C-alpha cells in the first residue's frame, strides 16, 4: 500500500519533503513545499493537497501520477500562519491556521485545483496555559456522521466547535468548553455516531463526548488518562485513532515517547487503559506524531517525527495490544503525517 508522508521541523531549517513509501522502502520524493505538515487526497484520488506549516501558510494542490509521482497544479494563500490540517469535503478544502487562529475554506475547481479563500472564520479567546494558550489555536476539522456539520477542537481556548455547512460555508452551530487548560487537539467519532473522543494535548487525557447527529448538540461524558499513573513529566499527546470494530483507541504521546491503548466499552462511553508502549525515556527523542491503522486491523503505522522514521507496529486484533518487536522501519526525516492511498 503506497503511503504519502508529510514532514515538519520546528528548527531554523524547515522540512521540505513529501515522501512516498511502499513495501518498507522509499519510492519517491517531492521537495518543493516548506513543512508539508498535513496531507489530504481528493475523492477521485487524482489530487493531493498539502498544508504548509509556515509563518505565511499556504495550501498546495498536486496532481498524483499513476506511479505516485507528484506534479504541481496550483497553490493558494491560507491567509494566516501555521496551516496544519486539511479536510476535503463537500466540494471544498477546509484548512486550520493554528498559529493565527482561523479556519479557512477553499473552493475546489473542476480540475481539482484550488480557488482563493472563500471564507475565513476567526476564533477568539484564550486559556490559562501561558505557553500554549495565549490565543486560539484551531487544530483539525472533522465531519460529523451526517456530513452536514464539521467539528473543530481549539487547543488555545479549550472549545470544541460545531459548524453547520451551508453551500460549503461554515455557520456557527454549537460549542462546548472541554475544561480550562485541557488543550483539545484531535478527535475521532465512534461508528455509532453518538460518541466521539477528543485527545487533550495539554493535560494528557481523552475526553468522551456525547453527540446528537440529528441536532448537532454536544456534551461531555467523561475522560481517561493517556499516561500511566504517576507519570508527571512533559507530555503532549498528538494523534488518536479508533479500531475498525470500535473496541480500542490508540493515542500517541510526545514527550513520554509512547503509545497508549484504551479499551472502549460497548456503550462507547467508558475508556480503560490497557497498555502503554514506550519507545524511549528521553523526551523529544522520537516524538510520535501521527498514527494510521491498516485496513486489516493488524498493523499500526506510526510517524516518529524527531526520530525521522515511519514504523509498522503489530496489533493483536483480539486484545488490541501493540508489539514493536521486529517492526519494519523506513527512514523519513521529519515524518509528521501519514496518508495511505
């Protein structure tokens, strides 16, 4: 299965490559985009969109060749700073500008190129964390099960927003405050459509929310830790994914340098930690940034940004437990995003 890998570096020398890997080897690179932090594919599979996490954020459209090669199609300003996530949905591309605090909407043209920004929605507010919450930091845009709304967690003001879509544009619908200083980052829906799980970057927890898909109402139900009891060093959870059978959640911990497995009860409301697999006791040594479960449910692909590697971990589908023994590794400098084709 070919996989596109986006890259990121917070040093003075940014990452500049999208890498293609397949069967445990690098098969291609495209090096013309600064910090291609997040990648998304058009429904046709013919176009790859890349977010440039830079002081002047941009979104690039690239034509995907039959051999996985990439050819520039066009690019547009994201009208903000630190563009870190893309959603292709309803004939538009939705981008989040983490550093400047906007969600922006690009129309997609007939040839799958991008039009200029059609709408920019500025978030407001802050949180108590003086390092990470001086202003709003929207992180991802996720469609709800009906496809008529999108949800946006904001790490900077601790809000989870629900926007209604009207002709592709964002209309504020509802929101819920997830707790002062939590820093909500990413989320994933349960297949029942009435529960979702939000990983909180600043407090190392997962918040369980209830959701009414008929009305867009949202509320909190409970939470679970992403670290073992007693661990109190710096940690910033990043990615969260749910197994296809909705029995296990997987969370990446940057700082603690580990992955946590949480068992999901049948009601979808209760989480129980069952494993913490640690890669290193030295913070910033691996920085697990993104996770993708193989369709078979037996392999979890992990992008370790600081280690510059993509690792394929074994998953026991019965217990949900992970194993790194003999895990195939592909060197990809700054690996921060995984997009299987």
